[in-house]
C-alpha cells in the first residue's frame, strides 16, 4: 500500500499529537480498538507505519469486539486480514449486547461503550498491553464538546491521554489533530473497506443529532469547525462565570 501525500500529512499530525501529549513511551504495547469503521482502521495503519519522532520502540496489537450485530462475522474476517497484512496481531472478543441490556436497564450506547472498554482492559491484561488507542479524530472532539455543552452543561471534550487504574493502563487518541475529511479521502483513495456497525441505535443517538446540527452550522460558516476546535485550547476563564451561591434553576 503506497503512502499518499494525504497519508503522510495525517502521519505528521499523528506525530505532533503523540509528542504534544507524550502518548507513547519506549517499550509500550499498544492495543488498537477496531470497529470496522474508517477511523480505527486508519489509526492502525498510521501507528503500524511507526517512524514516530518520539520513539519507534513500541509493539502493536489490534482487537475487534463482536457485540452481536448482524455484520460482526464479516467485519471480523475483513479486519483480521487487514490487520495481519500490516504485520499486527489480531484478537477477537465476543460479547452480547442484547443479554447485557436485559440484565441492566441502562442506555444501550452506555452499556455498549462500557462493555467494549472493559473487554479491552481485560485483553490488555492478558497480552501485556499497557496502552489502548482509539481512533477519535478532530471532528469527534468537537462533537463531544458540543454534546457536553448541550446535554451535560459542562465545557469539556475527551482527554487525549487518560490514565486508568493508577496508571496501569492509559487510553490515547493520537488522531486528535486529524480532520475526518482527510480520513475519508485516504480511505476512498486506498479502497479501504468501511463497515456500518449495524447498531440499531446509531442513527438516533445524541451524537448523531449533534453531528447533523454541526453540519448546518458549517453550511452557514465554514470556519466554525476550526473555531470550535480552537476553543478547546484557547480558553479565557476570566470571561466565564463562577458557580452561583444558590440554586438558580
């Protein structure tokens, strides 16, 4: 697989994020969580290239968690071939979201996300991985920021590096600076096969609503996408409010 100008540009942005947040240290074993979507597959390809300025001394493994969706077997088979062609060891975990939802009366998206993450921690423990990498890109950070603003009343996005269990593991998001449009372009140019998860809740989630809302904003002003992302590191606390002394709601 050749390295296009778009791919090399994304890799440079990946390097910058890794350096800015000290995401990868010598000797790390990174477990990449694959979904069958373009983002996590692109992340695996970027990390498998290595040639990262901070260190090339790290190992990579990849995993796909089957949650009982119709396309799980097809996705897993494709990802196994894709992963092994990159020289990366592939793992598969099987869970049942339907059974989990029957046992716990909580939101499906929350249960699915929690189950996947716990599965990745368990596998990391088995194979000796200490870093879990997710393919969240710049647009995901913007969407999460807006979701928290509208639905949680907080000014926060995702952490580029997030330690767990006293630092035993850390979650990293090396595609922090990469635009989704770049991922789409490279996936198209290289013929990367992209799968819909088959999740029945995906098209009616809060994230899907925010994504559609942001698209309308971008149509009105195409600089808004960059401006919202800049706001994540261009804070001006003196122009925000302090917490009210009494309940005002």
